[in-house]
C-alpha cells in the first residue's frame, strides 16, 4: 500500500511540475512540504478513493502522508 500511495503522490507532483518524493518519510506534510493546495488535495482524495475505496477526508483533515496510510490501513 505504501508504494502505491507514494506512486499516486509522485504522479500528482510530476503533473504539477513539482519534485518527486525520493523516500518515504512519515512526517511529510501535504500542504507545507509538498505544497498541495485545495485543488490538489481534492484530486488526491479522488485518486485514493478510486484506488483504495476510502475517503481520506471523511473523518476530518489529514495533514501528513502517514495519516493517509493509516486511514487506508483502517487504523
């Protein structure tokens, strides 16, 4: 799951002319570190829902890629 999530995020970053994440770091913040705006976060939600059948923002805002992974894993 972690590899697939990283692929989705990197794909989005490339599409927005941003640098890819080279290695997994649980503390990477979506807005602060990856410069994701609300439009990118909405697109990320759709892609993750399509891939993993889960709405990562259903229970509130997620801030880090680790929080996304925990939601995907059901924790």
